[in-house]
């Protein structure tokens, strides 16, 4: 601190204004704390709002419209092939983001939170410096680190995203619709953005370094999507990695190694979607008692407190499931603990959603995890081919499944594959968190015909009382 420099004081300093950061700041302000939030961007929202969740889901909704229009042909309704106006599509995406950013800025102001644009660096366990042209100094009683993550680049100087070699942020700019696109990585980001470009007209080739896509998702849930992707993408190659990529003005020459017929290929663009790295460097952790693990993720306890008692951390920078909704709940927990409440992050069913066509949504214990951990379970499935609503919509390949403790009848996990799975998984989350029994869901009257009644039917299948499928052996 410079002698004579003005020092601002605050109860809580939140570093980062993504979903975790602003949720923490809002909750703390609601609990009466004086809050200062620092973010490099001029408005709160973070990666999720500006270069992640919101723009990607905006584009995925557009592709859903395209798929629905094509699906209607077998129902006797034929539309002409869509004409893509990229300028208007980009403008729509920008409008969506701007509207939500304005809403968050308004909520920040109305809660009396001081929002500072700039880069915050911790100087010790009670002080931070914020730089943005000029420099300001902050003394805090507590701090929450919510600096998020960034795309993981491929190793080597030649793989840095630039122009035609893109990370997820670059892909969402939608500079053009490349004729041929290589997607490197078969996780959620690669499949979602690959689906967007394929639906808009690109010939997509996907390579995955392992032997399967969507690791962590039960195979029976991923199967309908894999069948869809085999039609949507030009090709999918497993156990295949990219060895080199030479970019020029018109494309990228790529050398691949693995299960692929030709190692040398040329693409108009390459999307690197191989995971994310924590933004834990360059924020002054070395000046505090905050520790990180070998991968750079900040170490925290169940209350989101770091190894420095005055500093908390939430969201992607702490590792685990990198999900906006998880970060938001972590932020609330940290704010409540700082406010003196007895709060902790103790959730059994953090949902995850893959926004492809069809969608996949899961929560709680998976069937594969139960096998690995030798947990005795009974799995029940309700195929959407027996759902009147699904069949009427041409969506009979979907499925709803439940993982149930056979002795207590407690629902331990739920998985859904099909249209709007992400909108329906919340019932499963509630069931798992409340310790609901299969009978609780089966005896809850669901409207008919709906897609959501498949959860009632899946629970009924465990009890031998499902109406639209034959009883399963328990």
C-alpha cells in the first residue's frame, strides 16, 4: 500500500462476477453485509453470460427449431430448408446477452453493491488492489474468490486459439459457417457446439482421445444421442488425438493419430474443446494462506472456506463439476457462513444437462457409479416409446430411468434422455434431495399426456404398478 493512499473498506470482497460471484454478492447484501464486487468486464455475468452458457444455449435453441422443422416432415408438415442469416443470428445472441447483463447490473445497484471494473490482486489476507488504468486499495473482513476457469488449450505453441483454431469463446462468435469443422473433444462443450455448427450446415468431424463420449453418463442414456450424432456429424473417431495443426489464411492442415483412416486432413476451422483450467494464477494467492492442489484448483472445505480462514472460494476455480448452478449455490453458502449462519454445501443431486438433440439430464447416483462403488441398487426404465405424449411428438427414442435402493425404496439417482430433459430433471433432483421413495413419486398424480409423467411411470415400474409397460422383475 502506498503511503497516504485512500483505502476503501468493505465487509466482503467478491473477486469475480460470474454466476457464483454475483450469487454470493447478492446473498451477502441481502443479509446486511457491505459488499464490493470486482470483475474485469464492465458488467456482471462472467463467462456463463458473455461467452458460455447463455450464448451457447441461445444457439442451441435455434438448432432445436431447425431439427423440429425437419422432424415435422413425417407428420405431414414440410418446411423449406432454413436460410441462415448470420448477422441477424449474431444480433439475436447479442440482444439476449445484453438484456440479461442489464438485469444483473440493475440488481447489483439496487442491492447497494459497489461494482468495480478491474483486476483484483490479493496483497494479504485483508487487503487487495484493484487495477484498471488507475489503482485502488481495498481492506476487507472476508473475501470470496470466484474467478472461474478458462478453456484448456492443446499443448504446444502452434495450438493456441487464433483465427481458425478456436476455443469455445471463439466458436460462439460465429464468424462464419465453415464447410468442414474439426471438433477436438467429446465432452459437453464439444458435442453442444459441434451440434450447433452441424445443424447450421458444417460438415463436422469429431475426435475424442478416449474410447467413449460423454464420460460419466450411463451408456443407455447416451445411446440415443450417439445414434443422432452419427447422422448429424460427418464422422466420429475414438482414441484419436491431434498431433499438429498448421493454420493458413483459408484453413488448417491437421495431423491426427489414432483410430482414423487418414492421418492428414484439412479443415476450414478447428474447435478445441478439451476441458478447462482454473483461473487461480495472478490473483495473489501466494500472499495469503490459500492453498491449491497439484492442478491449480483452490482447496476448500464444506463451507467453501479455503486454508486461509478469512478467504472463501467457489465455482470452477475450486474444481469438481464446473456448472453455473453449482457455483451459485456455493456462493450462497459462502455468503451465509460469512454472515454467521450455520450453512454448508451438502447436496446429493447436483444436476447436469447436455443441451443437444436429444438432451441428456442426470442427477444423483448413476448406474455405472453404483457398480463401481458396489452399491446395491435396482434400476428401472420407462421407454418413451410407451409415452403417448412422446410418440405424438415423434420422440419415441427417449427414456426416463431411476436408480433406487431396493431395500429402502429410496430414489438415489435419475436420468432422462429426450426433448426438454433439462426442464424435467428438477423433479428428480427434489426426489433425491428429499430422500423420496419410489412410492412417493408413483403416487403423485402427473398430468397425462405429458413427458414428465415418465418419472411417475419409472417409479411405478419399480413397484410393479407402471400402467403403460409390463411389470419388471424386482
